[in-house]
């Protein structure tokens, strides 16, 4: 399929792969992606009895980690 979204998909750099690996170490149950614009996205499962998933996005993996930790503190 010429011009499909999959063909235009930007490759993740080694630095981004390392950042995702570090985020997975900090948040083992989380899912993480790097957008085609280089932004980091994180998704955590609902903590405890809370029915809502935690979603956050940031320009850097450090900022994403801070946002996820802050969100976890709010629901704990």
C-alpha cells in the first residue's frame, strides 16, 4: 500500500529506545510510545479501585516521568 501510514512511520532513534526502556523500568505496567513528532506518551493502568487509566504526554522522557508520578500521587 503506497503512501500508507505504516510506510510513513518515523523510525525510533536509539536514544528514544533507551528512554522508553528506562520508563518501562520505572513504570513496569505502563505502555510508552514516541510520536512521529518526537513527543513521548505514557499510559498506566488504573491504580487500585480507580477506573480511569492515566495518560500523559511530554516533550522529554524526564518530563513524562514527572507527569506520571504526579498523576499517581493524586490518585493514591
